[in-house]
C-alpha cells in the first residue's frame, strides 16, 4: 500500500463522520454572562394566574390540580434554557420553507461574521451579502454589509436566540424567544435577560429570505387578485373547485417591499392584513398581566403569559398554523393559504406544486416531520381545532414530544416572571422627588402597583394613539370556541383520551376582554407596565416616540432607528411628556413615507408634564430619573 493511502482513508473517514454526526448549538448564558439574574423565591404554584403556597396547592380539587404549575428553582432553570434554546422545531419552517439562509445571506455569511468578532460580542452582527440581488425594489450588492441588529454575547459562537442544527450535510437555523426579548449590553457585551432587542432588523431579515411570501399574512399584501396572471396556475380549494394562485415572483416582490418598510426593533405579530408592526416588547413580565399590546392574552396559566408565549411559537414562527384563522377572519380558503406559503419553498420536499392535483393540506400532512399538530412546528391540536379561542387563537399548543403539555411554555413564563432589569443606582431623594411628580401628574391613576400598571385595557380613542393595532383581532368575533386546555400533566404525544380542562374566565373583566379583541368595534390598549424603561426606548406601542442623544438632529424614528441610531431613553421619555418636543417627533415621523405605510406616528398619550402644564425643568428631570430607575424591586413606597 502506498504510504499516503492510509492518510487519505483517515481523512475520508473524518469527512464522513463530520457529515453523519448531528449536532445542535445554541448559546444559553450563565449567571456570569448576564447583568441580571432570576430572583430566588420560595416554592409556589400557579393556578390560572393565582399564586398559591404549597399548602394551598395541596387543597386544590382534583380537576383543578391538572392546571397547577409548580414554580421552583428547577422550573425557572428549565424556563431559562427553553427561553434561549427551545425552537419548538421552527428551524424546519424558517430554513426549508422561508429560506432565511438561502438568499443573499447564507451560512457562510454568519460564519464569517462570527469569526471576525473573535469572541468580542456585538449588538449588531453585520453580515456580508453573498450575491447581488434586487429585493422588494431595493438593490443589495455582493460584498456589502447588512446591519441585522442580531446580538452576540461576549464569548458566544452564535447570536442570541439563534439555534444551529445540523443533520447530515444540511444546516438549519431556528429562532427562540431570546432573539427578540434578550439583548447585549453595548458596553460590557454581557446579556440583559428580558430586555428587547431594539435594533433587530426582523423585517429586513425576512425580506432577504427566498420565500418571504410565506409571511404575507403579517403584511398589507391582501388583494391577491393583483398578483394573478392570465392563464396562471390554479389550486384545488377546500370545496374541490379550482381557484387562481398568485404568481410566485410577483407575489414575493410585493411581500418583500412590505417587510422592508418595518423599522429596526419592530415585528408585526398580528395577522390582519395591516401594515402595523409593533415595537418588540420586553419580557419583564412580573405583575404585568394581561399581556400583548391590547391585553388579549389574559386567560390561562400565569395570567395569560403562557398564552402569549404559546402564540409566538404556535402562531408567529410557523405561518402555516394560521391557515384556518385566515379562513375564519378573512374568508381566505385554507388550501389557497397553504399553497401561497409553500409554492416557493427553497427545499423541494416542502415546495407545493399545484400540478400534482393534490390539495395543499394533503401535501402538507404528507411531508410534515412533526405530526400531532397542524403545521411544521411541534404543536398539539386542541379539541376545538381548527377553531381558536381566547387562550389559543389558532387552536394549537406549542409542546415538544417527550415532555408534557406546555411544559416549556409554562417554564418560560415562570422564568420571565422571575426577572428584574439590571439595577440602576439613584439617590433616594431623587427617586422620592420623581415619585412625587409622578403622583402630582396623576400618572399613578393608571400606572400603579409593583409593576406600575392597573392591568386595565383603555379604549383606543381615550388614549389617543394610532388605533390600527388595537383593532387587529376584531374579525375573530364570533369565531372562537370556549377556551379549554389539556391537563398540564398530560404527555406529548397525547393519550387516546386526554384530560381536558375548562379555562376559567370569570376573573377577566368583560369590557377589557372585548376591547382587547376589538369586539366592541373600536379596541383598546393595555396600560403597560413601566418596568425596565431604560432598556425599552423608543416608547408607545408603535415605538414612535424616539429621540437620540442629540435632541436637535436625532429626532423621531427617521432621525434615529432608520439611521441606525439608538433612541436615548431619557430624551425619548422627555418627548413622551413634553408637548413641544413631541410635536417635533410627530412631525418628523409624518414626513417619512415608509413610516406612513407601517402606521408609526408617535401620537397620543397626551398626559403632559411640561412648562405649559405648570411643571419645571427640574420636575421633568426628577420624573425621568424615577421612571428610568423604577422596577418591581425598586419602586419606593408612597410617602
């Protein structure tokens, strides 16, 4: 045997091993890697949002015991790991259907950018465009750098919230809660648990995917007839008739253009055919119920927080799960909807061809690698599926096989409720002065309690902010089933006769619920908690109140986020309470066509603390210092 043959065989064996051996990688920060950690607490139980002691939990009746969630160190630890590491299988949809790494940004783009960091960390991972492409009417040149807003902690080998999965030669990427709801401190490059990623360029990243049209339901691309070609392709509908299918290329370009209008730090989680992305919220959730901008997540464990977490993975990260909501809300045939999502999938296995003569739902069931629930993510169908409910609008529960129903979803909620923002030191006298201004201005009429919220849903007309987001769920009226949940001790996959529990709603104010879903005809917004404001600028649900460190030139979203400039918390809060500064912010926003399309205005919440209202500049400074310091563990008692 020639001497180099063994070496070649060894290299071939190594290459084969690398090809065959699967691996997963996701970054889960340790306590030493973060600026804030979860609070220690005694063992408690959650029962539909009520916190019980061990003794109280032991006295709960047998049926209700199926809804108990034990909250202890193990639960909180599991929640942290799931928050950073659990995708519920969305890497299949994001990679094989959406094509997030098949466009101008590739695995190589990520690898090269991460290598350049050399472990230093960043708040904005810049990725190199691998090939020149025109996306949504915008040119992306080969070799240019894209500001993604993805955060990489010091010493990490992947962005926060990004999971890398290798099976065979195929690499997929999935997203976890942390990609949006955790960030890296610009100075230390340590992680801030629960703080929103305020410069995440989600719209751009989605637009650069090869099948962005899979997210069309989250945009204003609603008149499908505009994208149908004469003698174009047809799809077999639910009632076995043929209906026209929009052209792949034309439809893709329209959705791309819509996604490119999203400012950094925004995501449109609603499915209402409106261009209305909202500012990414924080996960400082303790005592902040109900959840969501409108307060629609109010039922179920942890006061609706588990419902909100569920929606992220059963509603937003796999748009196939919205097929029947599209039907009930807009009369959009579910077969057409599925075809629109799958007709341009980058991986052939998941690409639907209408010439096959099969219904798209039949095709989806045949290729689904995660059977048990509709769509590609790990979900379980509730008994009322395809109808939704106030607990699960799409009728699905995100749950991983081998565990229990909502085990990770509930653990994430428990962990989020354990978080407080990093402490900010302020002199007690300044804090007290700021609190006095807060009360004098009557802010505490709505912003009260440990999280500075009264938990109510205020009519959109009363608060005066843009009403479009408050009305997002109006079409669900009359379509929902009574809310139920499988007992939380049920295994996944479910047994043949799983235990089903009625979800109580008697503790939810009827008027608040109707406003949260806009069933009152107008809609409303939940009074937000004022926790961690130092980390959540810009302000209001549309993120329109934005001012940079230079309040003269960096005004409004056009002068800050759209230029890659962070909103300064103190200056942005000043714009929130000072009518003169706000007028300049609103004017700058109104002059930008991109912001008009996505309904970012910065109007409303006209509760002024300014000279015209009888307040001094010192009053404003004290109030802002108090607001930037306030949190559940830091709010001083009333004098």
